[in-house]
C-alpha cells in the first residue's frame, strides 16, 4: 500500500482553507446582519440598512453555495 502524501497534503490544505473561508464569510454576514438593526442607527451609524441586508444575504448565500458544492462533491448519486 502506497500513501500519496502530496495529494493528502493538498486535500488537507484545501479543506483547512475552505473551512476558514466559510467561517469568515459567515461571520461577516452576521456582522452585516447585526449592523442593519434599528438599534445600530441610534449609535451614530449612518449606513443604509438595505445595503447591510443585501451584504448579509450575499454572505449567507455564498455559505450555502459552498456547503452545497461540498455535498455535491461527496455524494456520488449527484454526479
């Protein structure tokens, strides 16, 4: 039995990078979602709530797409 260490390292690096990326994207989505609240407007924030809502939605959509693609790669019936 021969282990391809290079391929194992590549898979581990990509899994780590995607794991960190999805956590960061989700955290940015939570931050954008929290800044759109009416309470945030009373603290001197002049940002548009529409822009924050769209940004949060795009972050959450990106997370869903990444998770869906990962499931697509894992489940062989989807190919």
